[in-house]
C-alpha cells in the first residue's frame, strides 16, 4: 500500500491547483469529443461525400486550424491566456452545432474551416498556461498526466460515439458542443490569468528581442523550426488514424462501431500505461527517445498494410500507440525547454501549426494515395516517413542541447534582472 501511495505521490503530487483545473477541463472536453472520431464516416455515409471529398473537408478544417493556432499564440501573449481560452471555447461550441445542422456541401466545408480555427485557437493558450504554472522539474509529469487525461476521454468517447451514431448523428455534435461549454465554465470560474509580466522594453534576452519580436523571432529560430518540421512529418502519419484508417476498415467490411472499438484501444493503452512513461524515459536523451518513438510509430502504421480483420487492425493500433506514448510528453517537454517565457504563446502556436498543417495535408495526401495507389502503398509510405523522422531527431540533438542551455541561461538572467529592479526600485 505504501508503495502504491508513493507512486501516486511521485506521479501526481505537488502540482499546482491551476494545473488540475486545466486537467479536469481537458478530460471533460475529450469525453465529449465525438465529432472528430466519426466525421469522415458521417460525411461519407450520411452526407454522401466521396472519400476524396471527405478528405477535402477534413483538410479545410486543418487549414482553419492553421490560422487558429497562430492567432491563438499571438493572442495568448498579447491578450492573455484566459481570455483567449474562453473566446475559443465559446466559438468552438457554436460552430460545432452549426456543422451538425447545415446540409449544403459548400456550407459544410465553410463551417468545418471555421470550426478548425476556433478549436485550435485554444491549443497554444492552453499549453502556454500549463508551462506558466508548472515548474520545469515537474513538466514531464504534468504533460504526461494531461496526455493521460486526453486519452482517457478519447477512449471513452470512441466507444460512446459509436453508440450515439447508431441513435442519431446529430447527437454527436450536441454532446461535443456541451462538453466544450462545460470546459469554458471551469476556466471562467476557477482559472486566473497566468501570462508572465511583460519584459523590459528594448531588452534583448539570449538573442531574442523581447519587445515586439512577434512571430518573426519564432520562425527565425532554426533549432525550434527543425523540431516543428519533424513533428509535422510524424503528424502526417499519425493523422491517418482519423482519415484513411476508417475508410480502409470500411473497405474490408468492418462497421463504424468496429472502428470505434478498435481505435478506442489507443486510448485504453495510453490510460493503462502512460503514467509509467516518466520513469521510463526520465533522464534519457530526449532526441533519442523521440527517434525511437518515430520508428515505433512508423512501424505500427506500416503493419496496417497486412491488416484485413479487426484483430489485425487492433494489433497495429497497439504498436503505433506505444510510439505515441513516448513521443507526446517528450516533445512537449522539449518545446517548453526551447521557448523563451516572453514568447511562449507564439512558440506554442507555431508548434501547433504542425498539427494543423497535418490535419490539412494528411487526409488530402492520404486520401489521394489511398484512392490512386492503394492501401499498401499508403501504409508502407508511413513507415518510411517514420524512419526519416528518427534520423532527423538524432542529427539535430547537438544543436538542441546548445539551445536549451542558452534559453535556461537567458531566463535565469531575466529573473536576476527583475530581482535587481525590485530591490533598487
């Protein structure tokens, strides 16, 4: 019993209250995330879209999210994290309901783009707020716990969404919007603004111009952009699980409910094992962990070329989920280490841009390959991309270590300067 209590304390103890409010909001929001799971099936079975047309709608949603994450990153730094989160959640709930109600194909495309913008506008503000409130020594644990909550909600949502879709597809949109509003209520009632104080105008910190640097400073950071580029490639692979994978399973005669059950294994495995990941990877070189994660993810999707029954698809999901479990907290922690405090929202926004670009590009590229070259070429291509990403992480490690040391020294100098100004003032 003491061992269990000690493990719980080591895993979840000592984190600030604001983190747990954000964690709760994440869990509730993900419990209701029905639409993204079944959107491709909804469009092809209810609205009569072809696979390529459904991919286009998902791609347009990704295009909207690309604008949303950049806008959200700028607003998180300029306007504040809390206000950005509340605006994004209210807009998401509204557009979610609209997407379930519209019938015209062009209207569906337009609303999907707006939904992507609104939903992803919250991502950089949420991530920046988490980095604001959690000390550096606890961030790997915090990111792991948050990812665990995401997948606990996803696992439950995947099963519940399959049942709800049998009753009424509109119910998927209603529940999703309701969970988003509940999360907004938690943020409104319990979370205060966490944005750090604005830096001294004109002061340079570690090579970044703190005042007015904007997004230029982020895109000029080659080390960081390298991380973003590799994450984009792996995200293009990973996003196939919500675009081409359900179509491939349907072509093998498997029902939407079967897809929901199979994809739920992703969340089940993460819920069962994610909390053990910090002890597994803590202290290890982050780039090497990310390289291993890319290899495992690519191998898992590559195995899908052999799948034609539900249990084989389930096996592939279990494999690439292990890669995902290694990748997510390691990437989030590396991102936090590379981000100057005064530009944290923008860094989070640009990083999230990779996922938005993948949400746009993955269904279009995947749908094209699936339609014209077949499923085997698609899945083997995913394996090849995973290998490329792994090599990229290993080659980038020395530059990353130098940059992390620079950012730490920069932030320490900034804190010392703030203390000096308070003392002399």
